[in-house]
């Protein structure tokens, strides 16, 4: 797993670091040369947009490499289960993106604070550690969904026309089915249904937070292992 985390981190790392350094430099220079002007706000906005776009590109590009030749051949030939390879890339890219985007967000906040803002109130949940874990899993969901879409298009519909469209439809259906896992929380809260959609309202306590994390992790695991199964059995590059 450490090797998979390393390979997932290494790809496009220079691009991430260079973008982060540029954004930090912009946030340091703007208050010195354009404090209180429109240039400061515009520059800060473009800096945040740049770090957001670069990290989205790097993360999805790294996952796409697993399903594209020639790098994908190394994945197929390596004596490592696909779920480990996929998990290592998902974890590393999610964490790198969150760290970079958090730093970019702090830069925006620093630029928008004025002398009139003498105090900032922050409400920290008592269950912050569980909520942080939930946010990490939720942040990984787009990458997991993308990996599933690529796996389906490279296996089930590989030789069919409109393979990407058909794969997208199957991916959405699978995501909807796994979203029904949240009905497992129904005995612990109140269910509100809106046609095909529903919400489960849970009381605010530690047990609810832990249960929410468990079901979210179950959904992510279902997507991960479904993708890994296709990668191990039927993938075509």
C-alpha cells in the first residue's frame, strides 16, 4: 500500500507544488503592491481558481492513467490487487487536493479580512474528528465515480458504440443504488421521501456521526471493489 500511495503522490506532484508556490507568492505580494484595490480581489480569485483547476486536473489525470496505455499496463502486470492500487491513488490524490485547496482558501480569507474585522467566530463541533473523516470520504467520491466509469467503459462496453455514454448511465445507476445504503440509518432517525430521493434526519450526537461515517464508508467501499473487480477481470487497454 505504501508503494501505491507513493506512485499516486508522485504523478503531477511537481505541477501541484509549482502551482501552490505561485499561489502563495501571489497572496504574499498582493497586499504589498495592490492592497485595497480591485486588483487584489481579482488576483486572489484567479489564484484560487488556478489551484482548484490544477488539482482537479492532476487528480483525475492520475486516475485516468490507470486505464490508459502505456501506464495502465504497469497496473495490470504488477503483482498487486487492483483495489490496493486504486485505493492508494484515491487516498493520495484526495489528500493532496484537499491540502492545496485549503491553503488556497486560507489565502482568499487572508486577503478579504479588513481592519474592521476585529474578531472571527468559529463553531467547532464536538464530533469534528468524525465529520472530518466523512468529508474525506465524500471528497474521494468524484474520483471513485470517475474510476468506475472508466472501468466500465474499458470492460463491459469496450467494443460497443457510445461506450462512454452507456458507461456513464451505468455509473449513475450504480451510484443511486449505493446511495440507498443510507436507508440503513432509518431506524436511528426520520426519513423524508421526495419521489425517488430521500433524506434521513439524524439527531445531533456522536452515535449519529459515527453511523453516518460507517454508511458513507460502506458506499465508497462498494464503488471501490466494484471498480477493482472489473480491473482484475475484464479490463482492456
